[in-house]
C-alpha cells in the first residue's frame, strides 16, 4: 500500500509498507491509495503535491484537502519530478527519454 505521510518537520515522504522513525517523531498519513505506486513527491509553491506512479505511468496532483487529480495517464515508466519557481512541474518518462512540463493550471 502506498501512502503519503506528513512528518512533523514539514517534509513529505512516500513509502511502501510500514514506517518506523524512532526518536519520538510524529507521522501522520495524509493520503492513501493502495492501487497507486507513488514515486517522486514534489511540493508545489501553491501547496499542491505533484507525484507520479512509476509503473502505472500516471501523473497526479494532490490538493491540500486530499483531492487527487489525474493529469496524465499511460505514459510508460514515469520517474521523479521537480518544480521551478514559477510553479511548473517537470517529470521524465524512462522508456521514451523525454522530459515533460505541466504548468500551474495542470496543462
């Protein structure tokens, strides 16, 4: 089961299975969807989270209220991601050698 966790220190973490931090750290599940293999969490300037499903080939936008929007599907092996200061999200597709850009409106 993939989960997106919010750590008390303000970092986002994506993991498969159980998590043990130690040192009394507080961990809260922010979003769970067992059918998505989240990989590459990117926190956008507007508070949204963009993430990809490596094996499913999908790109997602996760809103602060927990709403999940699908931005692209069936791309192949989608990897990583990153944002620029203008709020654009960039991700790569492993089996095509391409890098894609999503603007703040989700296009």
